[in-house]
């Protein structure tokens, strides 16, 4: 994943989305993806820890990730997700668990105007 953040985006929101997508909360990974310094990446992970999105630092290990991201609509959260495995796909995908949360996965049916 080679992603450089947009300059107008909130760094904490961008970092949260990247961590939730990859399920990897390591300062070196954020540093590469966002093009920031190691200190800034560590500060972002500390801010995410204060909000309860990732676990505490444990030496050089990556932190535990408590958030997930829907691959259909992009919603980031702690609850309300399910993992779908498909024979056609190699890797399972994470999507919202209910129709209300994920509008793109569960579109409204077309109405007949006859």
C-alpha cells in the first residue's frame, strides 16, 4: 500500500483510515504511507490510542488495532462489521453488517413506475 496523504486532509482521520484498512498500527508503516516523520507517526498513534482505536505501545511491536473499515462504503468503526469470504476472491473482504450502515452494499431496489 503506497499512499501519500492529501495536504488538505486531517492527518488523524487519514491515519485512522490507513490503520483500519491495513490492520497494521506501526509508526514506520504510517511514516511510509503518509510521508511524515517517525515522531509525527508516533504522535498520531498515541492520539488514536487515547481515543481507543489502537492498543498501547509495546516496544517495537505493532499495536493492536480495534477498528475496521468497510471496503464497500469506507465507514470506519469499532463494531458492526462482518467478513465475507467468496470462492472467486482470494482474500475475504470486510463490509458493514447491516443495511442501514452500508448504503453502497445494500442499494434500494428499483421501483416499477408502470
